C-alpha cells in the first residue's frame, strides 16, 4: 500500500514519525492507589510515546508499535507515580477503539499502583529519569545547503 497518512496533532509533546504503517499493538491495565491524571506509553526499543486512553470500568488502554519494548508511566491527580516494568508488546494487531476479540488482541498487564515519590527525585531530571528507567536522548539535525 502506498499513500499518505494524515493525523491531527491535538496536544504538544514529542512524536515519533519513523515507523509509518498500521502495525499497532494494544495494551490495557487497571490502576490503584490514586486517581488517574495523565499517562503515556514510552518506547524503549522504538523511541516515542503515545498518551494513555481512559476507557470504561477504570480500564486504561493505549497503542504502540507491534513487538516493541515499552513502559507505562502514569501520574495521579495528587502527583503520585505508577511505572510498569519494561515489557514487550505482541506481534498481533490491536487497537483501543475496537472491541477485544480474535481480530483485535489486547495485552493485559494487570494493575499498576500509584506510589508517592520523594520530592528530591521529582525535582531532579536525572534522578527522575533514573527512577522511571528511561533515557533522554538529544539529537542534532544538520540540514544540507542543497
């Protein structure tokens, strides 16, 4: 299939455009220990992130690229964090907007729990990245004069 995919960007953030295609995998989980405020799935093997989507019955879902190693990072309304261990997504198609079934696999990673984090960690970028188990990568792009 050849063509162009057009998608609106509704929120500011960092976006990953290097893997075009419909090869999405879906993951779901529940959360305890606080009220969900914000969350994202962060790519470890394929860099990028997507926001988490709240669904019925306090089940959260999001998509990412199939076979990617990822982490879930959540923030509660009172500033607690919930961070999953790294896990690998399925090689099966899945999307949060479709009903779960044989043609729409949704990986269930269970419950994530919000925990209070020492304020010294929250105020220090390197300590926070270490706590989250994530890296911050910076890139310089040099454009040719052509």
